[in-house]
C-alpha cells in the first residue's frame, strides 16, 4: 500500500514453502500464480494478457503460498456464479477461523480478471490500483488458486477470498474479479500454520514511516 514494490525474496526460495499460491512480482509487475509447484506471471497492457513462467531468481515483494493439501474435494456439476460457488465452499468449512487454501479446476463459461500494472515506488498502490487492465474470456478451462482469509486475520491479509486464475493453455490469467463455472473439481485445504517473512535487508522497508490509518483506507479502496 505504501509503494514498497521492490522484491526481496526469490521465487526459488518461495517455492520451497509451498506449491500453490498467489502474489505479485518486483515493481508489482502483474500477478503471480503458483500452481503445482510452478510459478507463472500474468501481465497485461495491450489487448490480451500475457502469461510467462517465472525464473527461480526473479524477486517478489509479496506472495502467499502453501503446501496445498485438500481436506474437502467436491465436484461442481452444474453452472454457478462465483458468489454461489463461494457459498457452497463455505458450507464445508469447520468454523470460520482458519485460513483455507483453494484450488478449482474446471470449465468456466465466463472469467473476468485484472492485472496490477508495473509501477515505480513513487506511486501509491491505491493510485496504481485505479488503473488496472481488465480482461474477460468466455468458455475457458483452467485453474483458480488462492486463499480465503478469516475475519480475525483481516490486517495480516485481507478478509475473504483472494484468487488468481490461469488457463490450461497458459494464454489467459490474472487476479479473479468474477466468474461463472460450468463444472469442475473444487479442493479445499485447512491451513494449520502461518509463517511471515520480513525483508530484513531492505532499507526502504526498515526505515519507512507508515501512515497506518491511510493504509487501512487504501486497502478498503483497492481490494
Ligand atoms: Zn491478486
């Protein structure tokens, strides 16, 4: 939120901590998608988004990954909107106080994503976030990956869903806005541990003066 977009952890090191997840890249250059132990970058500036595999030495300023272990697996057999599917997913949670990892492979009638555009640290996130390219695709097969954060951990992360999408043919993806699923397999994992890394060698982070109230307002506005 405060414009500290410099990467401080390599993708190679990140992948040692999990095989599924989300994030962004150095200079907030697009959306990071971690699927089956591989890291992909979705970026967009023109007509179509671009998906590339990320090299292990690429740096990331923010990411969340988990060794995904499905605890509940169900088949979604008929068409549903994202809101309807989220309600069904939540009906399988044991209480509402654990982070959940989510993996949904399926056929989507509609998928709507956005991409954070690469930016310099002079621009605040809330400002950058008002100009995000958005893309839509009809009838696309692929995988949604991400997390559900409990209300009690709002602040550590943002409460609710944070999902990224990548198509099977690696031509479409990004930060999920909304979708309609036709059918698919939904995997839900319960996260039993939270390990937060800090950029201990990043002078910009170490000496930054954060305006916490402003950051809270910006999170409300951007997410
Ligand atoms: Zn995202």
